[in-house]
C-alpha cells in the first residue's frame, strides 16, 4: 500500500502543479485585470427649449454655447464594460433677441425673454467600449471609442437680469407664470432627473494617462430650465410684487435685458407682419396689443421638455492597482 500511496501523492501533487501552472498561464494570457481612473474635463454646454427651438438645431446648438467643467471616477470591470460616477457644473443661457434677431417676424422675438441657469449634475453611467481593452490597463488600445448612458440628478435655478436693479434675480420664487397663487400650478422643482446618453473617444497618451472627448445629450423631465413653459398669468396676481410682474412679461421693454439692444425696429417688423402698417411707436403698440394678454401662450408647450447638450474634453489618470511595500533593510 505504501508504494501506491506514494505514487498517488506524487500524481496528485503533479496534477495540482499542472492546474496551477495552467491557471497562471491563463491569467498571463487573457484574464482581464480591473482598473480605475479619475478624470477632469472642461468643455461646452447649450440647451434646447422655449428660447432655443428644436426646429433650428444648428442655431440652437451653436448660437448660445457656454461652458462646462466635470470630474469623474470610472471603474473598468471587463474589457468592454465600465461604470462611472460623474459631477458636471455647466451654464446654459437663452435669449429671444439673440436667437431671433434675423427673423423678427418670428413669434418669439417680441417676447423678449432671456435667462441663465447654472446646472449642478451628479450622474451614474454605464459605459460600453466599442473597442475593448486588453488584459491590463497598460495594454489598452491606443485609440478607442465608447457609448455611455445612465441617470442623473440635476440642481438648477434659472435667473434673469433685472435691468432696473442691475442684478440677476432668481425666477422660480417669483412665480412668473402665476405658480403658487390661487388658480395656478404649484412652483416647479429646482431638483430634476435627467437621462444622459452619448458617445466618446479615448486616446492613450502614456500607460497612466488618457485624453478623451465626449458629446452627451441630457434628456430632462422639466420644461422649466428656462422658466418658460405655459401661458401668461393675469397681471393682477402680481399686484404685490412689481419685480415678478416685470419678469413675467418683458414684451413692452424697448431694450434687451442682457445686452441692452434697441428692439424698436424688430418689433415694428413683427407688428406690421401681423397687423399691417402702423404709425405709432411699435413698443407701445405691442404693450397694448393682445400679444401677452392673460392666458395667451408664453412658452411653446409643456409637453416639449427642456434638454441640454454637454461637450467635454477629459484628461484621465489610471489609479495604481497595487501598493508596493518598501524593502526591509
């Protein structure tokens, strides 16, 4: 029995060594080693809504472009799949005069509304790499492309410039469409959800550093990123708040709020396209016309939600996967 036992032990040990060797060889040849990256980016932002029409996509995309900054942490689980947590800070703006000055007969030109909104977005996204990684971070491809999508929480607070006081004032608390007053809707929330989707490309600079470029569209569930959605409220509801009355209806102002442009000629073209030739001051005419009367449309439609687009260039750093202990002396 002893020779058989020794032979069996030898064969078992040999088998274990072969299995261990094969497993180690497989790790060296093909098993993916997960890794993490952190990134910082700067870029652009723009919005689509009541002051940036979906019917003029090029003008809406490039006409009022502003800035964005972002930071993220990404965990690469497999050669093709990763997940990241990201924070983006972006400014979006809109201006009826700027977007419609070349076509003042457009219904939106005499409205004369404008806004800015600083968005604070926290998102969790899944990433699918169209070009898969190799088995370790240092062997990732020189150039790769990927898709991403997820869910985001966005804090926002639209503001407009008060030409009399010279300050940007918060619009939600003013209830510019009557929100919060009897017979009107409740105030809209300043915390919203969004769905970010987009595409990116990544270029390997060194083993530890990448540079990437992304274009991400954010689908939101609110029509109030610009504070404009429904109808004009009855001016009587603003009797106790002259600032709210001013921000609710700016069609009677001769100059634009943001840049101080004279609107007289543009308003005249609009008025004459609707009512025919006039001899009186067009600003006075539009102020006394049914244009912005109670119940008339102030926004396009609450069913058309406001969305925004973020373009970002990131610098990404691959975090060390192991911490080496110093040698003992």
